[in-house]
C-alpha cells in the first residue's frame, strides 16, 4: 500500500473492504467496459484465460442466462478486467432486473470501480429483490459513506454486523465511517476491534494505522504498518500522515479522500 493508497483509503471494500485492493482494469480497445474476443484470444494463455474464453462462449450462446453472466464476470475479475466484468453484469441486470445475485454482483463491482452513486442504486434494488446478506449491506454502506451520507451508512453497517458479528471488513468500514464524521475515538476503538478479529487482513491493519497516525500516534501506527508493508512504503505513508496532521484543514482532507 503506497501513499496513493492512503489517499484513497476511504473508498474501501468490502468490498471496500472485502474489499478491497482494486486490480487494474483493462479494456478491449473499443470503450471501457466492452467485451471482445480478441483480448481473450490473443493474450498469453493461462488456465484462467482459457476458462474465461470458454465462459465467454457459453455467455454468448445465451447472454440473458444469469448464471453464465455471473461466471464470466467472476472470471474476468480474476484476470483484472473489472470494467469488462461490470459490462457483463450490467447487461445481465438489464435482462434480469429481479435477480438478486446479479444485482448484488453488479452493485459491488460498481462500487469497486468507484461508481458510488450507481452502486447505491443497484444495491438498493438487490436488497428489494431479496439480497439481504451482510456483504451487500456493507457494500451499500460504503457507497453511502462515499456519497457523504455517513449516518445512513452506519445504520447499514449495524444491520450487517447483526448478520455477521465481528466481521473485520464490516468493522473496518464502520471505523472509517466514524473517521469521516470526525468521531476519531469511535474510529480507533472500532478499528482496533476489527484488527483483533479473526480473519483481519492487511487492509484492516492499515486502516487502523491510518487512524492512529491521524491522531499523531505515529510510533504505534508505524509499528502496525510494518506488519504488512515494506520499509519505504511505511516511511512514505508516515510522511504523508505527518503532513496531513500539520494542516489546519486535515478533516476536510480526510473527507476529500472519500471517492
């Protein structure tokens, strides 16, 4: 995670947080989100690439088949082609407007690509169609945080945690939401809880390091950051946090990170 990662920290996923280090998106030479045989046919063959080519053939035989679309989109995301996966899911959602699985995947992929407004609308539709799982609720919470609707976001995180207590990704999103509202004590407490939860990953720990650094607790922040980052990245992130701390408008900068 680099300085840039800190600057965009609050876009996390589950997806944020689950998410959430976003792979680079590729296009096929037509426009972002287009799907083309050429990229699959001419790229260096690999098991995942071969699987994607087969799934694309299946999808092209019946583009309205939701399971074919979901399988192809998952394969494209595994190849780093998130924009193409989004195009597949959008088409599938248009053809299957009441399919909760398709809508949930479409909404979460939109969020991963930074389309918070679109993600919020689609994830609402997914819930109306029956997708009430913790990941969908947390993803919509992350979208709302990016749209500046922090109180509404935290209501969704509470619902998500009722379904998945102590889930570190959801807790991490909640902690960042508190930080966006300048509730730094709540942010730290929640992120400590997230980092201590089973399954907590590097993203969760770096979010905790971020909030500690924003309070001037640089020694502890650096110690946590070193668990996952090379020394040069740790030094760069600490320098960035120190520069933020010296700014009288640091909370405005934090909110500017959101999206």
